[in-house]
């Protein structure tokens, strides 16, 4: 008899609990914090808001969940701008910024974050992410709303009710970081579908007079200069990457597949707490070392070949970017060493050029000039301008949340981190003596610009040919 009574009761409770809004079954846990205090994020938002014009709004959207195949998605990585302004690492979120303020109820807010509400049936499949409550608690954002409210709030901002008052107008400019995937090609259609022009058209129909602009003002300049908390995270990413490179170089033996070397690298990254790589690992042997972004990593190495490993761990969103080139047999051949030493010398002069006030191109110019001079001396080229044939990329890029981080390309400033990565790549069939063919060398370190000398954040990783050989000679 009790059973009869209990069953319907259990049913009623089960039905009733979700409706009553009782806490979800799945627990939210913040496993890793990035160590950046919530107030820093608030200050960053305030600085962006400060630089805005009165009648503009900024919309920063979470990165999309990207589909790998069928019902499997790629592992999620947040949009770096949103990460930089909120620390919110989950999909389906939007940050809205306004200088004039966004009315929510009786109050005005300069920053409102919209997030996916917590839904038990979704969490059952894809795990628990911060909802409004957790975002407010952990990220200290004043206003966090469910993302189904975004549309109404945007409409109210673009058709401001307060605009009836003479000195209030609604927003007339929307800034977004970038337009969505520019074109989609469809068979049977002669023209590609352009998502961005559709977006612009739809927007101007709905909100005549509203201009959509790409590039969030001030943000690139802000992200370019790192604060102390960011530098600590970046140093952790660099330190982890150094260990990965050490393990790879120490473990390298002729006959190993490129992917085995990649595995040593990435095993070490993950073991030391990196959540991901900052970009697909590049491990190229012999002629594959001459392909700048080679990441197939399937070839078998053979004795006396060079291996180029360009790999960086991502730690709490920040990525290192380090390249070492080493002889798989533990000893450089004489010709390999000759080219290696030129790249090393070019890198040294590039690093020396990393000083406050120097132009962004200064390290590149310094490195390129060494490469040109030395290749002429070896008879590989005859004209300085031909150095570009063998050193065909820039020497430096900014580094931070993105491996190619945004920046102004202006004069170098204190607390800016850039890579210095000259290279020489002599592919088979190049117009020079055959003896140089299939030699590909790049050396890359992460350099912090300071008020004094440049600081090589990846200095602990052996760099000279002798040091690399010594490292490989250790049992
Ligand atoms: Mn790089």
C-alpha cells in the first residue's frame, strides 16, 4: 500500500522540482582559474568603455562551437577578446559595452554579459558551464543576463526609448571584432553567398542609419601591452613549452616518426597542466622543415636529418611560440651547422633590436640583414634582395592570448611580448649548390620588451648548435 502512495508522490516531486527552480543536479566546479583578479577584467572593460564614442556600442561574441564532423564538435576555445574582457571561457555568450549605459530595469550599466542559462538536460550531455549566477559570483560582472534577453536589450539600445528626450539619441554605430566567415560557396549558385553583406543588409533594414564597423577600438593596443598577471601566465606557458622541447630533443632518435616527436612534446605540455597547444604542432624533418606551417607530422626521420619543431603550449588561454631545429642523429653535419649558425646570428641581432622605441620591423630588418650578408658570402645568393627566397616570412609577431596576437605595429613598448624567429629554408631544387638542399632551420624565442635589455622568456631552452648537441649527448 505504501508503494501505491509513494510512486505518485515521487512523480509529483520529480515534476515539481525543476519547475520550482531548485538547484540543478550537476555541480559547477571552477577547476582552473587563470589567476587574473576579477577587478582587472573590470578595469579592462572600463578602459574600453572610456575610449568609446557616446553613440556607439560594442558587441563581443563568444567563439562559435565549430563542428568537426556529423555530431562531433571541435574542442571549444573561447574568443580571445571575450576572454580578455571577461575571463568567461564558455560558448554562447555575448558582451555588450556602452559608454552611455544600457538600461536594465531602473539602472544603467556600461557592461552587460549575456550567457547560456543552465539547463540540466543540456548539462547531461555537454557538461556544466557558468550560468548567470556563477558568472556573477566568479567573474564579478555586475550584470549577467540570460542570452535570450540579448535581442530585446539590443533593440532597446538601438531604438533608445530615451531618445525622445532632446539630448539623448540611440546608438548609431556597432563595433564588432570581425565579420563572420566572409563567403560560402554553393554548387548551382554562380556567386558565393556573403554572410557579411547579408548581415549588413539585414541590419540596415531593421535599424536604418546604424553603421556596423569591424575592429574594436583600443582593444588591440591594450592587448599588445601585457600586465603582470598576463606576463606570469605567459611565462608559465613558455616554461611548460621549454620542458616539452627538452623532452622532445632528448628523446629524439633517427627512425622515429615525426608524430612520435610531436607526442613527446604534447605529452609533456598536458602533463604539466597546459590545457591545449596554442596552434597545431609543427614537426618537420628534412624537406618538411622547409614548409613553414607543416603539421602533417607523419614522416619517418632518417639519420643525419634536421628536425624543425615549432610548438607552443597554451596555459590559461596564453600561448608560447617556440621553435628549435635539431639534428636527429645528435650531431649537425658541417653544412647544417653553417646554416644553423647564420640563423642563430640573425636571431641574436633580431633580439638585440627588441628595445623600447624601436620600430616593430627593427628585429626583422636586423635579422634579414644578417641572413642576406651570410648567404651572399656562401654563394647561395648574389643580391641582398634575394635573401627573401630563403627567408620568406617576417621575424616577429605579438604573442599573448593568440599566437599571432593583435597589436598596433607601432614602436616597441615596455611589456610587449614578441617572437623573434628568423629562418632559412632551402628546398630541394633551389637555385644553389645541391649540398644545401633540404636544410630548413628556424629558431624562435619569446621576447619581452623592457625599459632595459630585452628579456628572452624562453632563454632556458638551449639555442646554440653546441648546446643542442650537448643536450642530445646526455644519456
Ligand atoms: Mn611564431
